[in-house]
C-alpha cells in the first residue's frame, strides 16, 4: 500500500513510476523507518506525530490538512493518499479488483481499512508509534524522492499486475 501511494505521488509529480508491488519494494516500503526518512527529506512538507493511539494521531494530522490538497497518510497498518474535499475527507483506494478511486474516509475506515488501534504494546508494554502525513505536492521536484522512485520501478516483464492494472 505504501508503494502504491508513493508511486501515485510520483506519477502526479510527472515522474514515470511503473509497477511496484513485489520484490524489494515490499521489504523497503513496508517499513515505517523508510517512510519516516522520506518524510524528513529536505524540502518535503510533512507532519510526524508519535502517539499511543492511532485514532488520536490521525485526527490531529487531519486538522492540518488543507482543503483540496492531497496527502500521503501512514497510520495503523496502512498507507494511502487522502484529501480534504471540503465536505469531508476521502482516501484513494488502489487495491480493489473492482472499485478503485476516492472513497469516504471515517473512523470506520481507520479501524477496518487502516487497521488502526487505540493502543500499541510490545511485550506487554505500552508504546508510541509514528503517524506520518506528507504533502504530495511537496514531493514534486525533490531529487532524493525521484531517486527512490527509480528504485521501485519494475521492468514490464516482472510487473505483478494484469493488463487492466489489477493483481495477476
């Protein structure tokens, strides 16, 4: 999901980003540490919150989102492009075999699609996790981000998608 959202951001910025759902992209872009590094690249506009509660963190992040702008959101166990439509928030669904596009974003979305939790623990101890919001527009023209996108490009013969863009 993270690779999909980053590829969308790259394509939106005018880069050519091909399929990205296998191989190294899974091991690299599924790591929150990689997403954190991207969020902290020079010139990237991002907000990083460290919280125990995913819902609290996302609600704080959404308050910073400007109407009409698109953002990369990493929270819970998911990442997606979101936007404030002025009538509420929407997220961009990429992984459905039949119903992709912007969808209504709610607490239910956070729980069921993003896998958000009220608390995180490791070995029985309460822990905080990073929640990341990146202004998609700020990724445009960033040389480091462009290099990263080049890494996740996959040769056409190795792509893991069908002709219509769905998973093979």
